[in-house]
């Protein structure tokens, strides 16, 4: 029986990796997804015939054996489908954060259940694995709930700080780790184990609390990585290879994405996690104010005229587009402009939005072909030959200060060259500075005009004017 | 003791394979990638299923059942939403396609 289980797990692992390979290109992605789904079916099948479960079949019957599994599986599927089918694309970051929370909780619970069951005959290595599982699981659970709360606005998205924050957090993390070591040395000490299981729950909250909204891409990807490590640790505790493999893949994916995100912000992990970013940069703000520069405001009509006269347009979307849910009207505008013979493309900054790829999903939802969604490196040299750069709800990612003001706190971060286009239209709610809290020189440039108002509203009026 | 080393070897190799493959995923698909890996890591379902179905004791069964619930939400929901996203990614405007077909 066990060899059947292992065979099914082996097939599942193979299909997971093959499925993941499919995701390396947009046209093979769905095929990859189907392979991975098939892999999951094999993995579940393999588990349902696990000897620990089937040994009861003969004396209590299949219903008694599988009743809890069936019940929770159906409820879970219903919830999963309901959430996934109904949630709007603009809220995808929250959805992902929530699913990390579920993943972390599942791992932590399996860990506690396993400790409870095996209590008294757990060896040191198993205990270490269980410890890591519970630690990463708990941390991921509450950390992701915090991220979810911040992203959905249930709790303030700004960075919450308190005195000696980093010191106390690091101290607590160190303390948890010491508990992990102690419980590994003495697996029979229940008090130690449950203390070690509870600490990460608190740590998750305390770690995410000081991190502000625009740093969420890094937090989400890190939590993604932790969720994977928790699953992998579960695999070590249960001697289950498919769990180790799937968890390692998830961990690697989260790790890669968080490195990509940090690079795109030109910041180190340490800076994101312990930096308490987002304080207003006095130097930058004062400099701009002293210059007495003024922004040029453009009416909807002016903006429409500029766009209709343009031969080429590059749209630079940002988080503001998601907030205003303006992606569909961006698509409509592009359609009208293209019918006019204007070339419309999109410049996607890696950290535009609240999670990796956020803007791509929104624009794809608005029926924009993915071939016109270009990454920063692909399109940045084209701005100088472009008539109009249309900035929709983006700020820091188009700030030229990152290129030419060494005093700025975002200096060195890769940015879109919207300032190099012949003219630039910025759709903005107000003159409030972006997340980094610094003024944006782009807004004061002679070839930039600003149209104030809700991005969706403004674009709808522009579309009407062009029709 | 041997098992833990076997596990570490598997972990190391899988992490490298994962790293190599995922490096090739374009930024375009990073959100679907997160949903996808999330669904796959719902594989902790496998551990929860045993805990919930093996009738070791009541505590394990209850904790296992809750874990099955959470993991199932991730597996089913994760695959569902990945599919929903991937269906949106189109190479060309469907209308342009239709126009192209009509012209040819």
C-alpha cells in the first residue's frame, strides 16, 4: 500500500514542476495550471489511500473513516470557490494575503496535532521539524492577517511604530528561536512547546505592523516564502516528500519575488523590514517649495486634445488606478486612440501596485492584450520617442528624482522615464505626495500637465470628449 | 536520522529546481504565479488529511479537520483564481482578431 502512495506522490511532484514550467510563458500558462491541478488530484488520491487512514476501513466503514475529510473538504471548496469567483481583480493582493494566512494556519495546526499525538515518543529531529513548522506557520498566519487588514483598510495602512520597536521585535524573535532549540533538546516539555507555538502568532503581528502600504509587495512575497517553508517543514515532520518538494518550490518562488521587489525599490530586505520608511523628507519638500515652482493644470478638454494629437502614447499605471478601478476605462481610451491610429503601450513598473504583477492582471482584465504590457527595461528607452506619457495614479515610480537627485530618499531606484516623453499627462487625485513622502519633480516639469480628480472619472470624461 | 538527510537532499534539489524554473516566469505573470504556488503549497492538505482521517484521537481529528478546511480553501480557491486570471491574458484584442479574420 505504501508503495502505491509513494508512486502517486512521485507523479504529483513531477506534474507540479512540469506545471510550473508552463508558467514561464503566457500562452502555455493554462496548460501548466491543468498539469498542476492533475498533480494535486494524484497527491490527494495518494493520501486518501494512506495506510493510517485505510486501516480503519474494515471495522468502521468508509463513511465513518472519511466523514470529517468529506465535510471539511466540501465546505473548504465552497468557500474557496466563492472567494475566488467573486473577488474583484483590484482586490487580488488581499486575496493572496488571506490565502497565505490559511496556508500558515493549516501548517501550524498539523504541527500541533502531530505533537499532541506523538507526545512522549518524538525524537529530536522530528521535534526540530515540528518546531520550524509551527514557527513559520504561526508567523505566516498572523503576519498575513495583518497584511490582509492593511490592504483591505480594516486597520490603518500606514506604518505603526512604537519606541524600541526593532529591538523588542528582534529580542522576541531570538527568544522564540531559543525556545525552539530548547524544545528540540527536550521534546517532552509541553510548556516550552506551547509557548514556542504561541510566540510566532504575536511576532507576526508585531513584524508587519510597522510596514507601510507601499512596502506590501515585499511583505506579501516574504510571507509567500514563509508559507512554503512551513509546508516544507511539515513534510520533514511527516516524512512526506511531496510536501517537502511543493513547499521548497513555494519558498523559492516567494524568495525570488521578494528579491525582485526589493531591487525594484532599490532597498534591502533589512531596510524594508526594519526601516520605518515613509516619513516626509523635509529636504526634498523644502527645495521644491523654495523654487516657487507651480504645476500646470490641464482641463479634461486639454488632456483629450493632447491625446488625440499624439502618434504614440505610453500609459504608466500605478496603485491609484487600482484604487479608482480605472482599468476598464483605460482600455476604452486605448481602443479609441488605437482606432485613431495612435500606438498605445503600457509601461509596468515592478512595484506599481501592492503586489508583483498587480497592474498586469488589472489591464488584462480590461481586455488589453498582454503583448502591449511592457516591463520597465523593455520600454524605458522608448519614452524619449513618445508623444504622450499618461500617468494614471502612479507617483514614486515615475519620479525623476530617483535618477538625478542624490539627496532624495528614493535615489537609485529604477523609475519609468515618463519625464522624457514629449509631453506628460498626470492624472492625480490631489497634490498629496506619494508613499515615499517626497515631492515629485515630474509634476513641475515644463512638459508636464496635471489633471486633478478621480482617475476613473477623469478618463471617462476624456473618453466622452474623444468620441 | 538517515531520513532527515534524505529529506534535506530533496529539499535542496527542489529549491534549486524551483529557483531555476521560477526565474523564467515573466513579470507579466507574477500575480498568477503567487496564486499558483499558493495553491500548490495547499499540498499541506496531504498532512491535514491524514490527521483528520486517521482517527488517532479527538484533538488530532479536530485540528486536522480545521487544517483540511484551510488547505482546501487554498487548493481549490488558488487554482480557481489562477485560472480566472490566466483566462484574461490575451495575446491580441479579440475584436482585432475578428477584424483580421474578416479581412483575410
